[in-house]
């Protein structure tokens, strides 16, 4: 099957944070760059809360990411399948506008619902006549009980060509149609998290008018008011927190802890203000000047706080990484223990996109180690540790980086405690050793002793 690989974003967002249409486009945009999902989500929140009255939000966000949603007219079922396959062949996600009541895997199937849904198609198999669909609707309740958080996870399922044609045909009978290909048309204006945070700082202007417009909300639109005022802003702050994690920037431990604490405080405040605003709208029909003043002051404080953290952070650029050579790549490794099929060598084989290709230690001892033998002394000052890629409770909690030239005397180069990130970028003073050791003091946040390391990378920057 020809298929476009896209992450599942188990730590992502849901339709309360971002609407169904834009959440699908955020996921589809990740076919070009994994982090586009988060970039799109933050940009959506910015334009929902601080609009610039420019072009359509979706068009503007996609343009910033160097993308364009191109619509193709479809006149027959055969033409539909042709366009789907052509889109996948050119490595462009295909999207089809459908009515909920035509989708057999949705609870609104064959009801009177007039709601629309954007279906994401990522793959096809000409021999079997199967399509690979990514959607959150059919497994939503199960997924939310199986994983932590409240993300609407786009999971894979396969349908026959005939199923897609039937849904398209029935939707068209109701006067609705639209087939799109998400295409790359230019270089992105935002390439990394530094650029994303800079975009936020450059384009957000806190103004009373942005809050007074909620007075125009019609009776019964309070769910949408809450979605914009609270859920989208909470989503934005989650992306800001991600921008400053150890994978993307260097920030001292105290600043990072303070960042997390303050963002949680601002999210709670936004929830409180949204509740207050909705009560006033329901009771008085408008928002009081006192409430608007509180929200303006809070958002200005958020802006100044992010600006201050941004000035102190040192971001890791993708362009820098491309020019560095990972010294540990395919090097000789030793480890205290390993599970069959999950050897220590997996931590240095360069494969980082699958949790099925990592080093897993045994479960007997509470502490573990992995040693990379570079065969000669080599300078190093940056270490990248990739932990379990999506289950936060399984990431390495406490570890240290150590160096030695004889495997007996070890110098501690860095120590990390209370880690909660899926990846850690550890900067040290320049060191010169033959052996570098990842020493794991606490393997995870749960009651077991298995260390899970996707990659241990060593650089001289």
C-alpha cells in the first residue's frame, strides 16, 4: 500500500481546542513536517483570539506553512478514485468533504444531521482496492480510555473504494461536495519553534476590541465563546511549553520549571475568565468592563512572560543539527542488560521513528547503563537522549551522562532529575573521552525497572 506517514499525536488536541475542520488540516499538514501539527494549532489559536481581519484563517495558516488547499472538481466515482490516488502518488494528503450522516463509521450515520466532516485519506492499494483513512470519530471513546489525556487521535483504518464512492455519492445528493489536495507551494515562513514563538510575539497585540467582540455572540453560542476564549488559548500555551522543551531549546532547569508552573497558572486563569464571561453574557447579554480589564491584563502578562523566557532561551536549530555528525552512530555499545529483540545497539542505529526499535533493559535491577565505545578519545559537548516516544510515564526519569578513558574511572558530565520530556538535549562543557555512558538512576515514573532508550546521540558542536 502506498501511504503517507503521519504521527498519531497522542499528546495532541481535540475538537474542543480546535474545530473539526482545522484539526484535520493540522494533522494533514504534518505530512510535510512533523511539527506542522503544533505550528498549525498555535497559529489557529492566535488568529481566533487576536484576529487581523485579513484573509480566511485556514488559508492564512496554510500559507505561513508553505501549503495550499487546492480543490479539484469531481464529476464521477471513477474520477474521485483517480484524484485520490494521484494526490497520494504526488505525496499530497487527500481530503474529502462528507456529510456525517453518510459516514458508516459515525454515530450520526443515516440520521437527519446536516453537519459536514473533512475526511483525511493517506494511502491506497490498487491491487486490493483499499484506502487508508485517518480519522478520530470511529474509535474516539476507546482511544480516550486507552491513553492519557484528551486528544482526538487520528488512527488508521481501511475501507474499500466502494465505501468512499458511496459516501461521496450520498453527500453529493445533499448538495455538498468538495475534494481537496493539500499541496506544498512555497517555503514555510516558520521553520522551527524559535520562529513560531517569534511569530506569536510579532503578531499578537492585546486590544480591548478583541474581547468586546464577544458581546456580539448570539444566545446559545456560548460553547463557541468558550472554545475560543479558553480551549484554544490553553492549546496555544501547551504548544509554547513544547517550544521550550529540551528537544528544541536550551533553558536552565529553574526557568523551565517556572515556565511550566506559570503556564498552568495562566491556563487556569483563562478557564476562570471564560466561565465568568459566559455567565455575564447569559445574565446581562454583555461582558462587563471589569471582566474585559482582567482578561486584557492577564493576556498582556502572558505576552510579557513568554517574551522574557524567549530572550533567555537558546534554541536548537534544525540547520545546526544537519551539519553535526552523531559520533555514536553505529558505534560499539555495551549495556548492563537487554531484552531479546531490543538490544543496546538499537540506541545507536540511527532509527528514531519507531518505539519498536529501541534498547530495552532487563527488569531485575533498579538502575541501568549504556556505554558507547568511540574507539579513541573524541571531543563532545552535546548529548541527545530520546526516551519513549509517546508515553510520558515511560520516559527516563533520572539519568546522568558520564565519560571515561579506561572504563573504571568515570567523570560525571551532567545530571538530569525529574525528566518528563520525550527527548533531552544535554549541553556540557567540552569533554574528551573514549567512552561515554548513559547512566540511568530511575527508568520511568511507574513501578518497574525497565529502561527504554530510543537513541543516545553524541555531538561536538
